[in-house]
C-alpha cells in the first residue's frame, strides 16, 4: 500500500457511494471520536434506521488492497473513487459489498471488518 496514504486522504472520500441496504438511503460522512466514518442518513437525521457505521480507514484499506492486486495506479480523491466504484452497500448485519465499475466486487463480512479495524488501529498508533 502507498506509504502515507492517511495524509493524502480527502475528508469525504466515499460521499455519494455508500448506501444502506435496509432503507436505501445514502451514508453520510461524520467525524466521531477523532475518526472519519460514514453512517446511514436515516439514522443520523431521523433515527428511523439502525445505527451501523463504517470507518473511512477500513474502506480505504479494502479498496487499496483490491486496486494494488490489479496493479492499478490510484488517487485518493472522491472524484477518482467515483470513476472506479459503482456503489458500496451496507447490509443489516454490517457486511460490506463493494461493486466496481469493471464488474468485479468484494464482499466483506462484519467479522472480517472487525479484524481489519483492529489491524488498522494497531498500525496507526
């Protein structure tokens, strides 16, 4: 992975790309406990959906692993992410489904996400 990716990151890297599988609303960017994350708009605005958040670092880690496995040169901007990602879906169990515009996709279970989050936190201390 590119060194120093955290420093190059933009604030709202995945805006307009993440959707809730329950209520079909977009996820919105939010700073919470000094972390950048995304949360369902229905929950955030009206508490009408369940609270499931995704940390931006987790999405970056997943997507960069995919891009590097394909030897794709990338940029960490929202504009670039919109050129390669069709959509990201979060289901009721907080599993993540990433659909790429090239037809490939990733399915990451909630348990896998917890392991990745732990790994990311241990490397950023």
